[in-house]
C-alpha cells in the first residue's frame, strides 16, 4: 500500500466534506487533525482499492437488540449476565448484538449520555463490553444529536467555560421556529441561566437532553475521538441515534438538512477506509421517502432501518389485509451494493407511526390504534405544525400486539407472532429482533407507572434464572416463541437467496396472503416466502407463483416436498412457507 497516496486521497475527500459544512474554516487543517485522531496507527488505514473487498454481511447475519441491563442475576454485573445469556441460550445462532447505550446517563434509559467515554458502573466496565465484542459483532449507539444536562460539557456551558460553552445549540424564543419538525409534544427550547446570561437551548427530545451545535467543528472533532475510542473497545456497527435532527437552521424544518447528510458522508469516508469492517446505520424514524435518502449515493449509511415495516406488518396481521405491506415491499428500491435495510418488528422504542404517513390511510391508522389500546398498549404523541398533537408511536410489547385481530383476542397469538417473524426474516436486508420480542415478554404496566413514560411498557428487566427456567420448559410460551424463532434463523442462515442484497420481488397473491420471491445473487436458488396473514385457512394455487418446472421444490420450514407444482397448497391460519428449489439442510 502506498501510505502517502492513501493519506493524500483521504485528506482530499475529508477536506471536500468539511468544506461543504464549514466553508469559513481551514478545512485542510481540520482534515489533518481528523486523520491523526482517527488513525494514530496508520497500519489500520486501507486504500480506496480495498474497500470493495470488505465482507459487510451475508445471509447468516442476524442481530439481537437489548439493553445492557435487561437480563440480571444477583451478584453479577449485568453485562456479564448478558454475555452468559448469549453464550448459553443463543450461541452463534444470532451473531450480532446491539447493546443500547451502556454509558452513564441521566434520562431516557441511556439516551441522555453523561459521559461518552465511560461504561455505566452499574452495568460493568469496558472489559465486559470487549468480552461480548470478542464473541459477537457489536453494535453500539453514537448518541450524536444531544447529551445530558448533567454532563461535564453542559456544566461548562452553564459556567461559560471552554469547550462546552460552544457545544450546544441555542435560539431566541422569538425566532421563526414554526416549521421545526418535532418528535415530541414539549416546548422546543429550554431556558437556562448561565454565567453569560439567560439562554434557551434547543431540546428536541427532553429538557434533560440538550441538542449539540455542530456548526462548531470542534464538536465534530470530539465525536471523531469518541468513534475512535469505541472502535478500540470492539464496536463495529455504529447506530447514529436521532441523526436526522443533527443540523439546525432557523426558519427551516431543521430535519434532514444537507449539512446532516454531509457529516454522515464524512463519517462513511472514515469508516470505509478503516482496516476494521465498520458499518454505519442511521436511526431516522421518518416517512419512508425521507428515510431512503440516508443511503445517499452509496456514500452515507451502509444500513437504514426499515421503519415502515413494523407498523405496516402489525396492520396486516391485525386486519388480515396485506395490501399496504405489499405496497411497501414493492416501492422500496433494491439497496445498491454496499447498502442494505435493517428489518425489525419492534425495538426499545414504540412502533413508530410517522412512517405510515402517506402509506396507510388515516382510517386504517385509527382502527389499528384502537385495537392496540384494546390490547393494553399506549399511544405517545408528538407536536405537529401549529402546535397540534398527533400520534407518534404505539407503545406495546410486540407479542402482546399479536394477541388478536380487529375483532379482539383469539387463540392464534403465537402463530400470528411467528408469521410476523417469518415475514421479517425473509425480506431483503438484515433481520434484527428485540430481546423482549424474542422472549415473548408481556406489557410491563409496573414500569410505566414507575417511570411515567409509555415506552417503559416494553423495557422491563428480567431475572436470568427465571428466564432460563422458562426456556427450559417446552410448555411455556417463552420457550415456544424462543425455539421457533431460533429454528427459523438457523434455516435462514443456510439460504443464499436470503442474502441481504439478493433479488426480491413481491408476489401478486390473493387477499390474505403475503409473499415475496427471493433469488440468490448467483441465481442458483429461488425461495418463495409466503405467509397467511389471516385467522382463516387459505388456499394457494401453486400455478400462480410459477415454480420452475424440472426443479424439485421443498418447504424449508416443514421439509414438505412439493409433488405437484400446478396444484393447490393449503395454508392454515398464520402459517409461513419458504418454498425452495434447493433441498433443506438435513442437519
């Protein structure tokens, strides 16, 4: 490798990125500082010619999402308990783990970070993080939009001391803020008395989570240092939390601004040239057409959340109508090389409703909300234009969301839940499952009452021994959901047609059926993944899906051999089939 040529190329790229954001600064000098901070060891830098050779992902990639303290045991650090749970119950069936913010924090279950370079002592320390990273591909959060009011930086802001005094975005309450897009219903600006007088700090999410001011390039430098430290501790996938709100500009919506995209492009340039295989995933819970822009021109996020999937999947299974889910899969463009989707059904947050804007008629949304509330769920609000409040997300355990249909609860809860998982696992992209979905955790009203926050309904803490006992008893709901999901994952991992970038085509199937065709990149395997999204038995005409004559076909899930490719196939309520022209693995 020509080190000088690589460094010069990087400096040129970084200077261009910085120039688009900081035209009044010495961007060449800033670029040199970034290179020195990010690559103190130049051997970890790779030239442009080697980027395409990185192995980013394949069909074996599946992730689990969890808080560091979700699984607990007496007299053991929660991170060590989590590691023990992963090794003893998950093994390598799931190879990646997203540990939600594990730093000292003051609010929002970790997303109000006090110290970006420390591990919350209540959870463990960096050695525990590194141990998990040694066995699993580790995703960590870069909470880049805002920080805690209890942080050293913000205390410096209050005292008018460097560097923190210049790290937070302030505005005049009389300024034109009417266009600002809000994810919450509280006031946008929070007043503070500082050593330099009264100032109003932008607070997108809460008065304890104060938004940073990235018009100051020194703040970007700080986050480059933080990223480099996380890499040293084993983080390989960086989730850019709330990144759509990063750049603010008075008189604009202050979301998805060009400067935000340019900063993501800068981070992508850094990570692509690192010897470790690093991935950026943007957490942008916004309408789908806006979310898709975060792929950029294959030069921003490697991965974007498929935020439209959870609400449209819930709607399909509550109503038995897959029309809107089909429209989503038909309209989502194939991800280009070096990019893919993260498919999920639920996370630590609620099931977002902003992605339904323009995708689901309001009457359908209202029906869904009423049903979810009937199942014990809550609805959180946001402030829209003109100060009106609008539903923002549904807060409910995903397993509880699957307890019935618009007509109420029924006996198909587990099968309906597994239909959702079967669809999610088959779609183009990388699948991820939240630990409370994996363990079929019920709604936690005790936590909601304790915290006063709707999202706590799906963030409870679980005792390791109790969970282990339930997983050991095949009669429990937890064991049935857990074992059936992991079995599907093991099947998925063996199928080249489920590569995150393999071809996907949405099938034109009768009402009540949802299906996609996947084909491996080598075109050697085809899979027709079809689910009955109703509580009635459905008949599938195999002639309608054009199984290739001359090939033998199997259902990978049941092992059933298709003997008549022109015949009818019966699908019981919520059954999923994966018809493949490659035989299932006998193991």
